């Protein structure tokens, strides 16, 4: 193993080189968000003298563990410390020039995750001629709380700061700042679509890929204020940044986890109000439509032309919501009453049950509910973004990941997050999710498609359009382009709010 030294705008960094890849971990892109900076926009880090060692991942953002069985499938890497606004770079060669750049935004419901997870290792991208970047951003109430005395969407401001660092520094690592693809999964994909819609992010990336997340998951400011108010009340303090800034991190995380669980279960209208009790809150912590940084719901801004000059790759997994229902042991306990109640709240006709039973080849209420929420929360919102770009000058490509994991007796299906190890070609890092014998040829196909998209803007299949709705289905034995998959269930949502 050899060492590599590269100059950045704030000072020199020393990484490591092995197997044809140079890696720089834990480079600060902003000052530590602590003390007076805890609820303030990110600031550039102070310049440093000499050479800064970047041979280990930097601190990760504070977060509570994933709930229930999800934590067993996704054990998180935790690195203590306060300077967690840092990023990581993998490059074939720092002295190269003009290489495509891919910047990963991690998922985790805006309350979990980091850029340091083993599944997000960018070595395979670097091996194949791409400069890969991952980074951390503020999570939970510190990243997405709404206060009267602090800016909204600090987590998004962190993401913009990381992209600005890429713009200003990536050429020193062999990358082309004029050929940047931002890609992400789940909350990371929601971030991608939000960034696509934001004037402040314009010009910071040139292509975008959204995996299992779209442009509908944002929080109304009324609901965001309610969440902050309930959290502050549980902590016995005022719902202001100044007051919550005095709460120790551990206490804040404990209360945040409890409040999030309550808000997403069956919130009491006496505590949460009729809006949230009626289902207006997609996630307790997510980008807030503040009328400033996020001027409108992303899908609406995209329909009005935002991001129309950016090529987009967007798609979902066939069985997204089975991860939550199966991993937490809930699917078998879903009753017909619960299914009927969910269909009613979603605005679907009771006859939708028969359509979904046929589609998923099961009469079990749990299987049907998993299919309904997969469409409601993932597939239909992704379609809405594609439809919003029907007249955009840039290209749109769709995909579906359909390979089913054998883990948990095959009950997970092609669940949420399953595609990540295939995109990154890091199957061994996700063996607890994909199993020991996941098809490497499928990983090669998907990984290569993402590289082609980042390099040329074309992943290698037919563009999406509202007439034929062609997408690439990634499955065994061979990925194939298909036309308008699942049209019967798609049409059920034509008049339902998503």
C-alpha cells in the first residue's frame, strides 16, 4: 500500500492507494455542526497546515439505531466525533483528468445512515474509471427540524455544501466538475429529486439517479412545526433552535426516536392534530417546503420545468415495503380490516383488493398491503416524476429491480435497499440482505449501466415516455426492457393522491 497526497482548497490531504484505487476518507467539507454551529448553515472548514491524514473514515452523524429487525439487516458503522460533515473519495488516479464523477447520497429515512457504510465503498466505480464520492449530512431534527430562529433544511444545505466541495476540488482527484452525477437511495433518492427541483442546487450536477425515492416525500411547514413542538414538549423545553441546541445529543436522539415512532404509528389527534392523525406526514423528518430553499413540492417544481436539463435515471424495487413488514415480523399479522382501512385512507376503491391480489398472486392481506404501500410510497411517486418530465429536453430512463433475495426464507422478495449492493458491486458487504450466492452477473449488469449513465447520460436502454413507459427490469436470468409493467395496479392510482 502506498500513500497519495492531493491539494484541496483548504489544505493538502494524504490518502492511501491499493489495487489500483486511491482512497481519501474523512475529508471535512464544512466545520463541525456543534456549539453555535449546531443549527446554522454549514461553513467551510478552517484551512490546515501541512498534510492531513485521510486514511480512515471520519465521524458519522448522530443517530439512534434502526428500529426492530431492520437493525439486524443493516448494522450501521458508527465513528464517534463532532466533525461529521465530511466526505470520502475513491479515484483511479489523482493525476488523471476529465473522469466522470458520481456523488452518493445515503438513505436512512433522514434519521439514519452515513457515507461510511461498507456497502457504499466506491472502489468498484474507481476500478472502472469513475471518481466516486460519498458524504454525511445532518439527520433528524438537527437536519430537518423547523424553527423560528434557524434556517429550514439544514441537511439539504449540507448536501449542497458537499456538492460545492466537489465542484471546487474534484479536478484535483482526476474528476471532471462538468460531468457530475448525483445518485442516492431511499431518503438519498428523495434528496436527489429535491435537489433536482431546487434553484440553489442548479449547476452542481449534470445527471441524477434516484433509487427507490422520488419527489413527493416532503413535509408541509405546518406539520414540521408540529413535530418540532411535540419533540420540544417531551424534552421540557421551547421549540426553538436555541433551546434544543442546549439539549445533549443523546437525550435529543432518544426523544426523537420515540416521537418519530409515535408519529408514524397511530398518532393521537389530541397531541398531533387532525392533519397528522389523518396521514399528512410522510416522514417525521424530511425536507420541508419552506418557500425558500425548497419553494414547492419537488414533483410539482419538476413538472414546471425544474431540472429539465438534467438526465434522470429513476426506478424502484418490485417489493419495496416487504422489508419493513417482513423484517419486523408484521406481515403475518395484517388483517383484512387493516388492509381495508389503509385502502380507504389512500383513496382507493375497495375493488382494488382484487386487482392487487391478482397482481401479487396472493390473497393474504399482508402480501396485498405490502404491494399497495410499495406502489403508494415508491413506484407511483417515481412514475409521477417521470411523467412530470415528459416534455423535458433532457432524457429520462426507468428501471425496476426484480431479483428476489433468499434471505428470511424468501419472504423479503425484491425489497427496499436490495439493489444497492448490485449498483456498487459490493454484494459481500450486504450478505445479510442478499445472501451468500447473489448473482454476480446481475451486479455486473447493473453496475455497468450506472457507469454508462454517469459517463454518457444513457444507461443502455430505451428512454421512458408516457406512451410506452419502457423500463429496464433487472432480474435473472437476463435483464430485459419491458413496456408499462404493472399497468393494472398503476391505473388504480390515477385519481388517488400520492
